[in-house]
């Protein structure tokens, strides 16, 4: 059974009456909206389905010698005759937390839409606002627990929400800066399984305009399976697995001294992803859930393409185990408590395939080894306790959590050195302008402990007026500042019939200091030394004459008194329900202001007009600072509808403008969701002593964005689906390729 939008309805009451004997059977729809009666005698029956908030459904079926076809039960939303609250369904009380501008992509969307690589987050990520993402990219929350990566079998995902309750104090990021993932539960009634295979081959691809030697070869296969069912009356299980195989060639377009080099280079990816879940109903008030996630992933010949020649290839190995326990207790009719415990162990090891000095020729080609040799092991525990308390017109929500993270890091990158040339002409005459190499002890251990607590109250003054007031506090062990208090406020008002809702909101959202900063601070401020040689000899920068003039080392450090960045967001929206069902048009304006964003600055660069370093014992002192700023304004028009019960439509147009003086974004696994190309020197200003020229369009600034997703249900259970993505271009940075101010940044 399903609602008018085609979403399954769990918990509906089903009665089956035999018209001859008047025997009555009862049942309930499961998590997927399915119900089933077995061993029925032949005859005529009447099926009656009831669900709070929906009109009663009744139909007559006949059981004969052959099994009857499956009965599809569409439930229509009932007209509201009194004030009722039905969670997730037809609610007559306006909530400041249930904004219709949120996008709820359930299994219908995730399994039907064509997605590159079968990634269930690829479509939801289209509707994120890059200005609301943090220093490590969008926040991913899985079953209420924050995760710094997301790699699950697609069949394990029940729903992904974007911009749900944007000003909630329970989260550290705004609604358009996070993805909330809900995994599937086991079935209480029947055993079910699913097997799927997603395949793609370059023989069916369109022509690549840059591949003059034919289409780049591609073979992709993603088999996936799941099984679910009851283990006992009160215990269910769900298991899903996925194998990822991808052989994909990249296109090389490099300018060599011999001329233009265009070709294909094959890369390989293999991955195994497993997810398991047990749900146990201990009694009528307590439920226990146990989760396990496994990942074993390898990537070969990565990083080649464009200017990067094949000898720049790297291999990446990623292995992860995660175990989680969640216990939900209904303490009383008005008090709900949830305890979450998570333990994770992940190993990541990228490494170059060729151990040769790297050669970077700006605007032409990159060759030699990639000079990558890293290893990172992260062991993380997370403890959260959240509670909800309802009293009269108030719904109080509060909680706290701690996440200790332990890191063993190894970074021997650039131990072979890198030559940088300003142009192809300089390479021909063997005249690099820079050589840098790293030496020392590449191993370090450190820990980072993150804390949070929050309190939030939703006051429903009247059925058409509600207010949410919240306060969140965060801090972490390696930042010597404890004043990150983040107030939140949201208001919703529905005049007249309630089909139009006006919303206002605002809040402060703090970021966290990425572990990468602490890692570089510890490694490059004592253990490792980066030696930078301007205008070096080539190919041996350590020739006898050059060795006598070796410059002092370069270091990385974190500025004293550094603060974690934060954004302030204010927004206003108008929602209008069009017709019956889930047909909504939303117009939303959002203003975002980023404060104390991260940047890297060489505080030991030569003073303007000279070649003199302020601290002569060092060449470069690359310092992480929280001194950047950003500003973004956006107007988003969102339309969600189900047309004639067959066509599901989701469309959004965004007009925006974003400005900043630093990207503020560091490499991470979730940053890739924004599809932004990060540059090696992006966090550095062009002139370290004058930051006024840094203010300009953000790297992610797109004036116009339009995304459309649609699913059309054909007869006999077939579906067809499509995605349309249109956007104006992003800004383009023009660099000279030379070190004009002698700060070792081209």
C-alpha cells in the first residue's frame, strides 16, 4: 500500500473478511507497505484498510485455483475534520521543523533514477548548497550518527534527506550543508531477497570530444544483493552486499616538447561493501539495533589524465570496519531516549607507482612519480545520548555526545622531490624555478576529541503557528577555545486554510578543525623538514656548488589562538500546497556569511619589494589561520509533485551569488560530493601581506543551477526515469605560472 505520491505506508491496519463464513483476519503493513495472508480457502473476500490520516480503502477480491495478482492499495489523504497529528503524513498542525523545501528521496527515487556508479548520494548531493558545506565538505549523518565517509550498498538505504529542519540544534551544519541517511530495517513478516546488476560499457557512450583516438574504454559492473526477514517474533535481520568493478580510461591531453600528446590510460577500481543490521524489540518500550559495516576498496592507476602523464599514477587502498549499537527507550508516553554507541577502524594507504622525482610544467604536462606515499589509520568511538520530552504545547529535545578519534599517520610524500617549471619553454632549456623535497621522520600519532551538547524547544502556540528555539555548544580537545555557542531560531505560520506556510529562520553553525591540520602541524613542525630551493640546478639540485648554499627548511604550523570557522544563516520561505497530496511549490531565500574560514599563508615570505625573509632560520612558514570570510545569497524555487499518480517530479532552480577570500575547503572523502576541482595552492593567497585582492567570486560560484528528476510508472510494473542537470560555469583562475613575489607559490 502507498500514499498518493507512491511512498509505502507502514503500520496500516488490514482486515480480510470471508463473505461466506464471515471469518475475519487482521494484519498490518510492514516497513515497505506490504501485507500478506496465507492459506486462505477459496471464495469471495472483502479487504478493508485503515490508517490514521487517510481515507478508508475497501475492495473485493476472489481467491480461486490460481494465485490472485498482487493487490495495490492506494490510500488517499483524508479531509481534516479535527486537529490531529500524524507523523510523516497528513498533519494539520504546522511545525517549524517540517519545511516542505526539504527533499526526501526514498527508495523509489534512489532505485529508479540513473546514477553514475550507483552512488545513492549522487542525486541528493545535487541539491546541496556549497556555501553551507564545512571545511571538510558536506556533513553526512547516517541513522543520526555523523560519519566522515559514506559507502553503503545502495539497497541498504531507505531514505536520504536534504535540507530537513535546516535550523535544528541537533546538527552542526545547516540543512543544505548536510545529508541525512536512513538505512533499512529488517522485515517482521516475510523473508525477502533482492539481486540487482548495474552494468555500463563505453560501446554505448557518446563520443568524447577530447579523445581523438576513440572513446575512452570503460567497463563497469555493480552486482548487489540483499536479504531480510524475521529471526524470531521480536528479532529481525537485514543484510546487503555490493561488489564494485570499474575499468575506466582517462583522457590525457598534454603539451610535450615533441607536440600534443592525446591518449587513453586505463584505471581500475575494485570494492566490496557489506552492511548488516539486527533489530530486537526487547519489550513494548525498548528497542535495540545493532549495525555492522565493512569496506575493502582498491584503486589502481589513479590520478592520470589531462596534464598528468601515466608515470604519475597512484594506487589507493582503503579498508574499514564499523560497529554500532542504538537503544531506544520509551520511558513514558511523553519521554523518549536514544543511546548510540559507534566504533570504527579505517586504514587508508595511497602510494605512487613510480618512485622518481616529480616534474611539474605549468600549463603543459606533469610527469615523473606522483611523490605520494601515505598511510593513515583512524580509530574512532562515538557516544551520544538524545532525548525528547513532550509537555503541553512544548516538545523539548536535548542531548550530548563525545567522539574521541585516534590517528596513526605516515606521510613520506615528496621524499624524492619535485621540480617545477614556469612554462614548456623553460623545461626545454632545463630551467626550473623551484625544487622542493621533504626529509625526516614521516610517522606521527595524535588524538582529537570532539564534544557537543544541545537544547531545543518547539512551541506550538496554535495549530497554524509554531516556534523552535535552540542552542548548541561544541568544542574539541586540540582547539584552545570553548565559546562555540550556536543559537538557532525557526518560525512557521500558516494563515487561512493552511495551504500556504511562511517560514523564517536563522542560526549560527560552527565547523570543526580537520585532523589534516593537526597532522601537518605535527609532521612539518619538527619531524619533517621541507627544503625549498629556488632556481635549482637540474636534474641534480644537490650538486656540489648547490649543496653549499642549501636554504633553511620550511615548516607548517597552526596559528596561535586559531578559532574554528562558522557560518551564520538567515532564511525566509513561502510554501504553497497545490491540489491534493504531496504537491508543493516552495520559494526560499537564504543568506549565508562565513566567518574565520581557514586559509594557508606563508608568514615568512620575503617582505614586499625585497628577497629578505623576516625569520632567516626558515624558508617558508606555512601557517593555518582562521582569517577568511565569505558571503552567499541564493533564491531557490522547488517544485515537488505527483502527476496523475504515474509521474513523480522533483525540480529546483537556484539563482545565487557567492563571494569569498579563501576557499576554506580541505581535502576529504565527503568534499568530493561537491564536484569541485581543488588546486594545490588554493588555500594560499596570491600576496601574503596584502589580502585585499583575494575577495572575489567563490570557486563554487554558479549564477544559475537547475536540477530535475522524474520517474514515470509504465504499465506492468515498468518504470522510466531521467535526470537533467544544467548550470552556468564556475569562475576560472588565471595564474602566471611564475613566482613573481618569491614566496615559492607559482
